[in-house]
């Protein structure tokens, strides 16, 4: 599987543009602010239906345009399919997202995971090691790309939490009673167990892979650990959640909010037992996150899925030794790299150079 082509219309700074790729290494080179990241942003959005840079799709539409269109052709063996995402700005200034696969309109949950992309850039360091919500979204996206059931459970879980919060507020205001939570408590429990179970499996595999890359590929003597700050540590997730939920009931009523569950969890990254988010240097964070991303790539492979590796302006922050290590790994799958120059690329054989 590999991305054969990409077409952009009214996307970011592009009026109209087309790009062809090879199965191996593709280098998108150009000066700063020429649109290199805009290209790989489109690639990531085709796989995930979301931008990794902005929350509102309106920012993706070229200034002065009323719509944006991106389409990419993925080749899988001898059969290719076109995943096409359209973003339209209507008269009410609301962005409508239309997704088509081989010309057939599809829902977002059916499109996510048709192909996988692992993205890394220096900007990701601040995002990933910032607020916990970013790390939760990363876990959710990795699992959603592989498991449509997880994506569905997560979507329903969010709606259940919203409904449960409304009832908790009503109870606190004396307009409802605890019995009205019955159905929503049961649904919350069912979905929370499913989500936590799959997150546990993911973190276990990511931890092993990231630790190996951190030590073996990048030659670090320190020990990297990726852990899961979960709602409950016990093996019996359902029983533990039920007990914890009852224990915090009065507090939830007081705040009018669900304070327990997957939406409050976090990913823990430590080096020699010290939390990276609190005490780590930028150099440590960079190599740690890159190790996690490579482990993510391996996770997809272990699950029987091929992936595309996207490295956005990564070589500007790596020393010569780490640069060489990453370049060797780039050959293992289709890789898209952005750069301002080619001074780091010693061997250009088989590499597709794309100038923007």
C-alpha cells in the first residue's frame, strides 16, 4: 500500500496543485512558508479526516475561496481506491465536510482507518507534552485507525458523558433524582470498560517498542517508559469502575460533571522514572516522541496494516548521528519528508524530490 497521488484545490495556500509519489522516500523541499507542511497536512487529513494543526476546518480553505478539495489515490496491490475529502463553506459560513471513497459518499467513521499515517514534526513536541487532552486524542486516533468499533464506542461514550452531566446538574439543582442516571450509568460503564481495555493493550505495546527505539536506535542509556494513567489499575475494570463511581457520586453532583472515566485519563512518559512533561529537556522530549511514533508505526504493522511515515522538518532538529539513524529507518515503508534543503540527503538513489 502506498499513496500514489495527491490533488489540492483551494487548500491553504494552494489554488490548485497535484503531486505524485513513489512507494519509497519522497522529499518535499522548498523555502519556509512555501506550503510544504500544507501538503503533508492534506495527506494526514485524508487518513484521519482531521487537521493536526487547527480545530476549525474553515482555516483550511484558501483565502477568498468558498470551498477546499483534497483527494488522494492509494494503491493497494493491483487495486487503487480514491479517498476524497471535500470541505465546503456555505452561505451561513458553516463548514460542511463531505467525504467520498471511489465516488461514493461515506460517513467519517467508515473512512477513518482505510489507510494509516504516522506524523511527526518538531511542533508536535510542544503539543504532545502539553495538555493531557492531546495525549488522549493520540491514543484515540491510533486505536480508531485500526478499530472502527473503538471509534464508534468513543463517539457514543462522549454523548453519554454529555447526557450524564445534564442529569447530574439537574440532581444538584433538585430537579432530578439518582434513579434517572440508571441507564446512562450502565451505558457509561459498558463503553468505559471497552475503551480502557483497548487502551491498556495499546500502551503495553507502545511502551515496549518506544523503549527499544530509545535505547537501541538512538543509543540512549536512560530508560524510557510509556505508561497509562488510567481510571482504575485493577484487572477487573468493571467492578473497579462501579466502586469508584459510587465513591465520587456526591462530588459529581456537586460539580455537575462526570469526573471519572476515559475522558479524564492520560499517557505518562518517563525517563529514568522522571516525568518528561515536568522535567525533561527538549532534546529528550524530541527523541522520546520520535521513539513513540516509530513504535506506533510498528504497532500498525503488528496489526497487519501498512502505514505511511510523514516527517515534517525533522532534520532541522536532529544531530548527524540521529539523522543517519532515522534515514535508515525511512526506507522500511513509504515516507514523506519535508525540508528546506537537501544537504542532509547523501544518497538520492530511488528518492523522489518534489519542489514547492
